[in-house]
């Protein structure tokens, strides 16, 4: 069965590529920064990993803006119609994590005072790892709607030809409503 609600190809490529670069550059910076001895000089690669991380963050923010305009509202509507509450929950968590990552990254770059910088950095790192795990969970959960409980007809049972399990049923219902409205407003002579 073809997935009902997928990202457009360019959004999927940009989002996942920037996510992989963010995760790799963040992990590389953590390894370089915390992997050296206390008396060792900072690695010359540390600033470059942060530059790559910052560039990937801008790309990811652009892709998240595109998702906020198309994928999120459509997913919200589909999760109501198709009974995908599990998708809605992980989608909300992804949006909150993305906003928190953007905020902590901004604070780390511009405003973090020295006493709280390490704690904020570890929080940002943990949220980044959680984001990677949650993206995988969100993608795995797209398999389809849960079956209705026995004896329940679902929200679209009154619509002739509608099926809450198939998006074609929703489309048929919408077309039937449009046809009824047009015939009511413009009766044939």
C-alpha cells in the first residue's frame, strides 16, 4: 500500500541530509572537544565542525519552515480523519523538539553565559540525539491507520461510499458533498 502522507521528494532529501550532517557534525564536535585531555590544546577541527553544524542548522530551519507550511497542517487534518493519533503525538513532539533545538542553539551561539554554557550544551546535544530517534519513530509509524474497534462505524459512516480506512473514501465523500451543494444552488430547469 502506498503511504498516504509522505514528504515531497525535495523536502525529504533536504531534511534528512541536513539532519545527518547536523548529527554527524555535532557528534564530531563533542568527540573533539570532550575527547582531548585537560591540558591539551583545542583541535583545529573544532571551529570547522561548528561552522558545518551552523550551516546545516540553517538548511534544516528552511526545511522545517517548508514542513510547517504544508506537511504539518495536512498531517493534522489526516490524523483526525484517518485516526492516526500516534502520528499526531510524534509530530507534535518533533515540532517541540525542533523549536527547542533552535532556541538552545541560538542561546549557545549568542547569549549563554559561561556558568550555564556546559549544561546548555549537553541539553542541546541530548535533544539532538532524541530528535534523531523520534524522526525514526515518526517514520516507522506511518504504516497506516489503526483498525476501528468492533461495533464502531467511524466518523464518516453516514457518507455514502466513504471509507475511513482509505483516502479515496474521503475524496469520494468530499466530491459527493460538492455535487449536492452544486445541485442545490444550481437546480436544473
